C-alpha cells in the first residue's frame, strides 16, 4: 500500500448510471480521507477491479444489468476473499435487509445527503483502522508469544495435474500459481496444470518463502521468474512473468512497498 494510503481509504464507486457515478465521485472530493482509485459501471468490471486493486471501501449500486450489487457481494464472499467494506447506494429502500444480511457497512438512499455520506465514511475509517490494528497486534503477539510454530521443510517437488495425468515437477520450475473459485493453477516452465493444494496459503507454507512471494491474494510468484516490473494504475505495479504467455500478475497495494524494497524502485 502506498505511503499515504495508511491515512486514506482506497475507494471504488460502482454504478451503471454515469451521472450517479460522477455525482458521488464529485462529493467524495470533499473528503480528504477518501482516495477514489477507480469507478465501474457494471458488476463484472467491479469484480475484476476489486480483486486487482484491493480497495478498502466500495460504494455499490444495487440495480445494475448483469450482476447486481447484491449478487456481486455474494460472488466475492463465496470465494472466501478478504473483502472491502461495502456501502450500498440505491434509490430503493426495500433491499436494506438483504444488504445488512450481507454485512454491508451502510445503506445510502439516492440522492445521497452529504451528512449521511460523512457518517458512512467515518464508520468505514474506524472499521478499517481497527482491522489494521488487530492485524498488527496479532502479528506482534505471535512474535512475542509462546513457542513459535515450526514451518515444514520446503518441498522441492510438486504434483501438477494435467491432461488426466499426475506430473512431478521441481518447485524451482514453478513460475507462478493462481487461485480461482477454489482451484489452484500452477504454471511452470514446461506446462500448466492444477495443484492438489486447496489454498494459496497451504501451497506457500510448503514452499521456500525466500523464493515464493504472495504478491496478491490470488497469486503466488517465483521471485526468480519475474521478467519485468510494469508500472500500472495509480502508482501500482504488475509483474510480467517469464512464462510463455508473459503473464502480467497484479501486485496488491499491501505488497507494493516490498516490491519497491526488493527491486529498489
């Protein structure tokens, strides 16, 4: 995350009506604690932006063509991701119960009143700040607590399932791993297939952490297989990997600092 992001809420606005998006974006300019990093006009685009940019706050319309706001949150929750805070913004009152069942932070009615918008932003700021404090304190407690957990010895071989066969590859040949809908894909120097691990965390825990870096919640990369660092959106970066497709992997805002330190950017 960028240096100034600790004092701001990285935010996305999602609404299929351009006037509504522009109006809310204009209102958000009055709040220095909000950093608007992107807008989207449909649920699919919003889903992609949320996974790539990892915002802390999303203002989300309910009635949209294709995937509506409620459906989008349900899809993201089904993937067991670390989700942003959602504020539903709609002209209809009847969806409030469903919104709060999905643990939405707030529910704003259009046209959005500045006072209510301020309340939502302040609530989001407190929740995100508390979450960060909890993560820091839990990390400190783990470091200063009782006997640390022993990590398993890094695996030098991995199983890759491809074309109804089970191949064994050297871990060093893995270029990157990615997860989608609970299925992990491994891309190696010679092939692409699926892993028998269920989560990226489990996979990383069994590999050499000096070599394999969790650059994004959905991606684990082999540092030795990074071919290029590509400047991307709002001072963020993507990594162009050394596979046949030269795949570009997003770097989360949380990991951007480590990227800069690693390559002296």
